[in-house]
């Protein structure tokens, strides 16, 4: 029991890395899938729009990458990648907390960005010349994933410097 | 969880570009003759490669193409029952009348329905009503026995039409899609209004009118029937108190002007579907828009064939979805 308690800092840190990767990844998978369905619909009618609709499909994929980045940073800071380190319970819990912004904002921003991307794909299907404007709208949703990523990264570096 | 139609809507969005708009209709109207209209339509992808220049075949093929496309993009066609069920009731009418008159029904049957028309024909001819779906079985039995007992074709029509309206109304109420609810309500209300107007003109008795009208949410059918039993002006006076007051100027012009008002009202109501990316609404709107388009082209072709002036047709052309 005492051994488990001593090592639970590492457990919480790993849980944080897992939740960041998992939730942001789920959001991206849902988002890319949803946008892909709409993209396939447009391609069935007009294959020449492949390049344009592919960009829309990839927009919700970034949250998964952000989750992966945060997960990787946590793993390397707690010594699960590279040199082993002693992590206290408090540090482990702080790493866990640092993963939460990208985990939740990543999941929901990817889902909602995909809705916006589907609408953008519809716009491009109808008016291919409006690609520039149509892509800005789902890209706006990305802002909130980036803000969450920023906080998660700042928190991880802050904990490492403690 | 509500089903999403993302794939179907994406394909519809592309196809919306190919719908005829008001300018296209004006171009068709300005064509020299029906052949020139057909040539222009072929350039826009209408018809198929058979090269037939028969207007009826062209329009029939176009309608078939619409439903082939819908079959491709929507796996469960039952969401469109509200559009197809009236064709089943039409086929029932044709089956009953052709059986009692010993005629062949082939040309009059509509194949775009929820049940194979020959299934209805066989069931009615063998009096095996149980082999029909519930929504048709009782109506078929009742209409057939009325026609055999009274030889009153009008009464038979009333029974079938009313059953059709009641079923469409039920489908509308059961739908979670606003555009379907609106379409079904307007389908029943406009049929009721047309019956009331015709009954007022032909001075039908109150019990006949009451038997013909189907209940709907936006009309008080008892008041409408009473008004129709009095006079045409009383019908309009009653309509002034309903949400159909804006249809009165069209009703005063003619029944076809009123039909145009109904089609335009639906077209106007479905315009927001152009921005809806996930629901069945845009698919329904596309189907109705295509139907209106085919109706408009049929009018233009008949005008060209019969030498009617462009102005007469322009007045009757429906508002286009795009």
C-alpha cells in the first residue's frame, strides 16, 4: 500500500498523459469522420474538388495532435520517456490537472469544428470559388483548442520548474 | 439520437447548382418551340441518352432519375412516405375503378409509390384486403363496397381522398422535421380549401361537405364546411380569420392561382434548408424543388405545343427554390 502511495505521483501523471491523448484523439476521430462523410458526398458528385474538401476534413485532426503533444511532454517530464525521475503525488496530480484543458477543449472543439467543416464543405460544393471564406469559419474554432494547448503546455513547464 | 444525413446533404448541395432558377425558366420560355425547349433541357442534362424528344418521356425519365438519386443517398425511403402515400391512394382509386369498369389500369397507375401498384390491383380484384397495408386495407374495402352498392364514383373518390389526407396529416404530426410537418399540414389544408370552394360553387349539402373534409390543425373544418354550405363568399370570409388569409387574392383569381400560392408558400418555407448541413430537410426540399421544376417545365412545354402566350404561362410558373 505504502509503495503504491509512493508511486501514485507517476500514476496520476500517466493518467493525465492518457486523458489528453485519449479525449483529444476521440474528438478528432469523430470530427475527421464526420467531415469525411460530407467530403465523400461531394466527391461522388465532383471528384475534382478532392483537394479542397480534404483540407476541410483535416481541420478537426489537429486536436488529436495537440493531445499527443501534451501527452508526450508529460511523459518526458515525469521520466517515463528518457531518464527516470522521482515524481511526488502532488506533482503527479498537477500534471494530471495540466492535461485537462487540452483533453476537454480538444474533444469538444474537434466535434464542433467538424460541424463547421461539414457546412464549409457544403459551401464549397455549391461555390468552389468561396473556399477562402468557407475555411476561415471552421478555423476560428481552432482558436480554443490552441488556447487550451497553450495553458496545458505552460502548466507542464511550470510544474517541471517547481 | 436523431439520424444525420451529412452524406446525402453534401450530394444535394452540389446538385442544387443544377436546379433551374427563374432566369433559366425565362430562357426556356423564350425558346421558339417545344423542340428548342427540349434541346435546352438536354444541354442541362435532362433526360437520358435515348435521344427521345417526346416531352412526356423526358419528364417521366427526369422524375425517375430524381428517385434513383434519392435511393442512392437515403437508405430508408420511409421518411418520404408523406410524398409517396398520395400515389398509393391514387393507385387504389385507379384499381377500384378499373376493376368495376372492367378496364386495364396500366397507363393510369403511378409507379412511384410505397407499394407496387399491381399488388393493390390484385388485392382489390381478389377482395383480399388483408394483404394491403393497414393504412389502405380498410379504405379499399369501404370504397369498393360503396362503389359496388351505389355506383357513385364521387363518393368512392371522397372516401379515398379523405383517407389519404388523414394519413398524410398523421405522418406530418409524427415527423420531427419542421418542413415535413409544414408540407403535410399545407397538403391537407389546401385540399380542404379546394373542396370547400368547389362545394360552394356546386352548392353541395352540408353532410356531403363534412364527409369530404379532413381535420387539420390550421383549419376548423366544421366552420369551413358550414361556410361552404352557405356560399363562396362565406368560405372566403372564414378563411380571412385563418392563417390562409393571404391566399384569398389567389383564390379569387382561380384554383390554379391558389395551387401556385400553395407551392410558393412551401418553396418560401423551405429556403432556410439551403443552409442546413445535417438533417433530412435539404433532401426533402430538393425533392419538392425538383417536382416544382418538372411541373414548371411541363407547363412551358404544353404552352409551346399548344401555342399559348408566354405571359399566360409566366403567371402560372412557381417560385423556384434556387
